[in-house]
C-alpha cells in the first residue's frame, strides 16, 4: 500500500503544468494522454492567454491537439490576421521517438505565461504549438526504439499507425494526420514554421542544427532576411553555450567523416522545404541524438525562445517581404519555378568538432566499420559544400493546369487541403487547345517508397488538342501557392503526383495485338512506307533491339491503327487561359 500512496503524494505535489519529463529530471517522457491533458489545462491556468484546439482524430481515434499562446489574447487565426500579428508555429513529434519538442514546448510556454521567460514577447507574436504530430506512433511506446539516441527511457515510433513517414508526406498528403495538420497550418498561415527533430547518424560535439529556408533558395529578399535570422539565432545559441550548425550534419558518404558535409535544400515532401516554397520561413531543428534528453530539451527550448524573440522584434519587416512575394504570385508575375537544387562546385575547409575514431574493415559485414571514442574530442578537417544552385527549372503556363475529370475525385481534396485555388469545369470543352505531356521514355522505380511505386518519365510539353470532359479541374498559376502548384503538376518535379506514382496506370499497356496480326502488318508497312523502313533499319543497328523479338514487333505494333494512342499520355494538361 505504501508505494501507491507515495506515488499519489508526489503527483499531487508536482507543480502545475509540469510534465513527466520535467518531474523525472528529463529522463522520461509522458504518454500522449499527458500531452493532451496539458494542452487542455493551459487555458484554465491562463484564461484569455491560452487556447487548446482539437484538429481532429488520428486513424486510431486520438485527438490531435494544438496549444495557442498569446499574452494579449490573440488566440485565433482570424484575430491574428486582423491584427497583422506574426505567428510562429512549432511542431513536435512528427517522428514520435524524437520527442524533445513536446517537452521543451510545454516547459517554455508555461514559463513565458508565468513571466519567467520571454518578457513581453508574446504580446507581439502568437505561438502555435502542436506537441505531438504523430500521435499514434507516439503511443507505440517502448524502451527499444532509437538505439542511437540517449533517452528518454521509453519513447514512441518513427511512423504512423499506417506506417507512413509524415515527414515525407507534405506534398502528396496520404496520411489523415497530414490532412488535419495542413488545414490548420494554412488557416494560421504562420510566418515561421518550425519542425522539431532529433538527428540520426554520427557522434560529434555540436548539439543542435538549424536548417532554415529561404536562405540559399527562394526569392532574394527572403534569402537576405532568412540569412539574418539564422545568423542572429546561431549567435544567441552560441552565447548560451551551444555548438549550433547551420546545416544538417549528415556525411556525404555514410560513416565516413572524411567525406565531409554539404548544405542541402529539400524538396517539398519535407516540412521546411514545403513551407519555404510558400515564400515563408521553414525551419528544421535537429538536436543531436547522442546528447542526453535533458541537453536536447534545453537546446530545443533555446531555439524556440530565440526564434520567438527575433520574430517579435522583426515581424513587421518579415511580413512585409512575405506580402510582397504573395502579390507577385497572385498577380501572375511568377513565370518560372525551381523544382530542384544541387551543390555548386565550391568547397570550403571546415574545422568540425568531432571525436577520435577508427574506421576498419569488418569481418561481419565486409564493409568499413566506424568506432568512435567520445572520451577524446578531436577536430576534423573536412570539406564542406556551402552553396546551392538550381538543378531543375520549369517555365509555367500562362494560364494553368487542367486535371482530367477521371482524377478529380482524389486530386480535388488534396488541393483543398493545400489551400490551392481551383475550379471545376461545368461543361465539356471539345478540342481544347492545350499542351500535353506524352512519353514512351519512362521507368517505374524498382522499390516502393511510402506505399508508392514511383515513376520517372522523360519528355516535354507539346502543343496539342484534347477533349476536356465536364468535371475536370482548372488550377490557375496566378495564386499565392504557385510554387506548390508547379511541384505537384510538373512531371519532372521530384514530388509531383506523377513522380509519386499516382498516374502509373496511364503508363501501363492495357490492350494488345497478337503477334500473328502484327507480322503481316509489319511486312505491309515496310513495303509501302520508306520512312518506316529506314527507321526500322536504323533501330536494328542497336544489338539489344536486334536480338529482342518483342521489341521488334512492338516497333510495328505502335504504328498499327489499333494501338492505344493514350498510352503514356499524362492526364494533366497545361493551358494558356482558363477553359470556358
């Protein structure tokens, strides 16, 4: 009887709004019921200064909650818009084993509302905090997850109950949780969106990295502001005793420190890449997994605190720059979008604080095996690629994109979640002048990713005439989300619907012609068409083609009147103006 009594006594004496993590000296983290309970307790403890929103239910029926905090009562998205209030949106637990953000956020926001931190800051900025995004994964709770991470004693899992990685889902929106979050995120339209993680990977001394865009990508005006924001944040973190990095510390070659590091700009499947193409500021925070949970939570709190201070101070300038970019987009001035980035040839020598290590052949795996000695700090002299350049640009249509009615049922909800403007065509448009993308040069990816078999299709847009059915969707490019529109519909984009495999059926042959029908047709065609004969003779110079009976017959089958002329036709068109 004594142990339950003592436990109850400790809990009743615990300070209000104190998490399991804080009560345990940062060795444990609480279950999701605690995170939800804290969210609902804040408005009671701080009436008029805190609000707990429920975004919806996870696939396993748990409520996804968000805490909104403002010292002057600006607690709704509409109120923030009316006041032109800058909003900073923090998110924890997208990978639920990386749970520092949940514990740091509640700690900081409680202290701020109690007057122990951020004096006056929350009068000029509203903080929105999702403590756990992947809540079903959070409750897959064991001490065995993330063996490359020091604490807490038990933690959740990386993926959702549907085994989806939410930080690969921003563009395609497969997960119900993602649909809930994006609807809420777009309603708030935060100036800064901060995703709180813990690294995987090597052992070294730096304890936190902050990757922020626009800084080396995006509009020049926002790059300058993003660079300033990063510089001042890192300066503040250094003064607090941290060793912050401005890039994600992943070796260019796995387990080889000598390969060095490279700055990267992510595609929009990732949180901060996704928000940065909205010409707002996306921030990826990664504490170092080999630091203790206590150290990591403190580092996360300090990053959050620093960002809130800077946005409260510079919010007007940041918002003015964002508004200017919005106006360019909605007026149709954005004519080109960058869909991919790569490092330039520039290399710097980086003095990086690591540890002594040995890298020797392994008799188990047959590959090099690295062993760190974290009792021996060591400065590594390694290469660093600091700059990026566009690797893929596309010129936009003057009007927009048309999605065939056959796909409207699944495309439209995703566009709505993204806040993308579109219209349904009330009537059919026969023989519409469009640009179409048609190719036989495509390849399905060998391995599925996030439940999708991806597709790489090469080719270009060409003038065409197509019948457009009623119910098709018209998506104009003259809108705030123009960059996301291009990423979703340009076939070459790494996170386009086509690249993720949503349109794979259109690149699969469904109708066939028997060989005994093709054989006489081939002879007839060779006899009467000198151009076809010359093309066939040219193809025969390729030994692989010459030795492949199926390829030789397909050459002629593709020229038969019965061949499916829509095979390889992407059911999304580009148009110069809205169809009527």
